[in-house]
C-alpha cells in the first residue's frame, strides 16, 4: 500500500518541512502520494509534483481548506487515509493541529514527532523533553505519524514528475471559522531550516537589545531564535521560541546568548552540530552542551563578534 | 456555563529523568511528581472564567492511578468546584484518554473543555485534538488568548509563523500554550477547603470504555550525550575556532 504525505504549504508554495517529511515517508517503504489541501493551491501542488520520490499528488482545492482549519482538513485526510498504510505529516503547528484528529477519526494512535524510522511500523521519538528516546511500534493497520523535520534530510525539490490529480470531496465541519492572523515577516531564513541560528535569552534585557543579535545574524546569514524567558518578557514574538514547546532546530551552528540552558530549551537545540554559548555565569548549564563557551558579558561580546565576522 | 478542565499527573518539570538500566522505561521511583504545567494553565484559565462571571462551574478530571487524586486536590485548591477521577492502573494511551473523556463529556455536558497542549512526559500533543474529533467539536489549540462571548469562543493560537485567531461554536475544546496566563499558587486555606470538595471516582468499565493498546514501547534509551567542549578566552579565539576547527562559518 502507498503512503499519504500531507503537504505543508501556503497555497502559493510548498514549505520546506514537506521535503523532510517525504524523506521520512520514503524510509517507511511504499509509493508516496502527497496531498495538497488548500484554496487556490495549484502552484504548491505543481511544486510537490517535482519533488524527488513523489509518485502522485492529490489536490483538494476548496474554500473549506483555505486556512487549514483542523476540523475540515482532518475529515478530508481521514477519508483519503483509509486507503493508505501510513498517513504522515510534519510536526509543525499545522500538522500537530489536525493529525491527532485524523488518528481519532480512523480509530488509531498517533506516533508523534518521530526522529527515526526503524521499520515500516517502528519509530524512534523523543520523550521527557528529549531526555529519553522511545522506540515505539505501532500496532494499527494505518499508521498516523508526525515527523520532526530536523531528524530527516530534505528530499530534492526538483527531479520528480508526479501526476497531479484533483480530489473532489469537500468537507466543512461547520464548527469553526478563521478570523485573522498576525504573521511575522522576516527576510531571514526560516528558523527550523537555517544553517546558523543565533538565539537570545533573558540576558538580552530588552527587545531593543536584540538589535545586537540581529547584527551578528546578518553577518552569518542566520535565523534568530529566543528562549521562552525572552518571549515571555515580550522582547520578541512567540514564533521565535526554541525548545520543548517551541521550535526544534538543529543547525550547523547554534549560538546561545544570555541563555542559561534549562532542559526545556536544550530540548529544542541540542542536536545542533556546533553549539556556542555566551554567558557571564560560568556555572550556567548551557556550557555543559556547548562546544565553545565564552564566559563574558554579552554586551561586550556581540558588538565585537559582529566586527570580527 | 460549565467548564471541564483536564489535569495530568506528570514528573515535575525541573527534574531531569533517567532511563532505567534495562531500557524498559524511564525511572520514576522517588521522583517528584506534579501537575503538568500546561494543565496548571488550563485550570487557571477555567478559574478566571468563573471569576469573570462567564463560567458557573469548573470540573477537573484526571485519569490514571490512585495518586493522581493529589493533582485533582491541587486543582480544587486552585478553584475548581469538584473533581472526577477515572481510575486505572494501566497505561492509558492518548486515544484511550480521549475516549474516556468523551464519556465524561457526555455525562457532564460542559460548554467548554480546557486542556493542556502537551503532557511533558510523553510530549504527545494530541489528546485534546483527539477528544475534539471524537466529539465533533471545534478546537482552539496552543491558545494564548481565549474570549468567550455569545455562545462562541474566540481563540488566538500560537502557530509557527505568528498568531492565528479562530472562532469556535460552543461546546469547544481549547488547549493551552504557555503564554495564556500565569497560574496562581494555592493558598493554605484553599488547600484545606479543597479537602472537603467533592471528588468522584469512576473506572473505565463504569464509562463503558475498554482500555486497549495501539502501540508498544519496545525500548527506552538515553539520548546521545553531548560532550562539554572547551572555553575560549576571547571573541577572536571563538571566531578562529569556528572558522578553522569547526569550519562552520
Ligand atoms: C512546561 C514548560 C515548557 C517550557 N518550554 C520552554 C521552551 O520551549 N523553550 C525555552 O527556552 N524555555 C522553556 N521553558 C522555560 C525554561 O524552563 C526556562 O525558564 C527558560 O528557558 C529560561 O530562559 P533563559 O535562559 O533566557 O533565562 P534565564 O534562565 O533567566 O537565564 C538568563 C541567562 O542570561 C545570563 N546573562 C544575564 N545577563 C547577561 C549578560 N549581560 N551577559 C551574558 N550573560 C548574561 C545569565 O547568566 C543567565 O544564565 C519551559 C518551561 C516549562 C515549565
Ligand atoms: N491521563 C490524563 N489525565 C488527565 N488529563 C490528561 C491525561 N492525558 C492527557 N491529558 C490532557 O491532555 C493534554 C495533552 O496531553 P498529551 O496529548 O498526552 O500530550 C494534557 O495536558 C492533559 O490536559
């Protein structure tokens, strides 16, 4: 049987998370079909058709799916999912929102946030903020899975030539509606896909001081992240939070500035290749995971670092 | 309006768990347990709705072994009016919890159900959404703001790109994110009063739900440990190491 991958997209384009999810799905074995559900989403579907390894693209184009409302999308995915061995989506806030609904509608479990595919029915996933890794076997006929994108390389965006098929069925549960959104606009790379991430914590002291981080990030072509404390204090918006309950990142280089290194923060970044910690407290736990630690005042270090890069 | 709030007993968030040497599970013996932090936020939100005159009754529910009554007492001390314990010594997977909660919802008929977005032990992030599917209710997950008005809930959600607001017909399900509110502490008089508040105990059999397993945990292992690296003395040395040793810039 085939595997159904639910694409992450904004109608106009396919999101990078879809590519990592396709790689995970490929490791489960079987033809890969990608569902693009949205409104006016043909462009995203055409991109999905080009992804290496994709055999078929299904497009469900309807106003009911415009904002990926979980109530509506889950009905569609559960209907289509009946004919697949696996239903797989990235563990983004969108995937986390509708996939458990799909699982419940199909009366199966969801295996959340997998980081490794051991076999078609067995997967690794972090539990307890990443302090343990559970190897979980799904006993269900249909496996509903969300994928931690940092655990898998991106499939090639070009090279495939899948057929694109329209799906007629429209589901509107009629219990929810979209009111509005406030999306952050940034020229920087996406946090979860960036090669370099520079994050600031409570030690930054204010939102204005994040300009110091921005300046270093500009030099490195980096994305900017933050600890929960920095977000809670209102220094930066919520979508920048890295950690157990924020975004999971695993860049080549992660620079933690004025971040103490609580387990919940480490859960979101400790798989980074190289970790740099800048903190004035030499006892800060972040130094236990850092490849390079600099015990110093960040207000001295950041301007100097910007100069030297 | 009646509000149902779920509370899960989990390891205290400050504790770093260790994996058992036989790799069967994590070691929870002699570990401090507490209410899941996201459930504390859920209880706080429910209690605030009552204080604002929007809710008339707050009912706390927990599922699991006998000792999760401790967390229910905490919820009562924080302002819940009564509690329901669904007692079971078996491992309750999210789907089973959702099925049990559906039965509780059928009996209690709440207008709003507030749950945590994620339990910090399994990190599943799925029970609220599953309950929403089983009941057919709308869901406002990862909520950072909830407004209830005119038979509807407006929920602002923390999503990857920023914030999204949805409107839900009631009854509906909300799952809490960290910034929804700051939970209060229970005062000593309220802890004493909570001992007298009603706490009903039911079993899965009473609710007509069979406890089944859809997954099997084959093993639990420690994550790859990172070695602590070196301390550098200056920015210059740091830049040099990143360029010439780590070769990441
Ligand atoms: C359920 C739950 C989920 C959570 N999820 C997350 C999550 O996803 N992500 C997350 O990050 N946190 C999360 N947390 C919070 C976490 O426990 C910590 O409270 C938080 O990470 C601390 O942020 P911080 O390191 O910025 O602040 P602090 O711990 O206050 O550390 C600030 C650091 O800055 C240093 N500093 C101060 N001034 C300077 C200076 N001038 N120069 C250099 N260094 C300086 C200090 O020495 C200190 O080490 C969660 C908590 C709970 C309970
Ligand atoms: N055994 C349980 N008892 C009470 N509430 C639970 C239980 N399991 C899950 N929940 C609720 O569902 C939320 C999400 O849990 P999970 O899907 O396991 O991450 C938790 O924050 C709780 O509010």
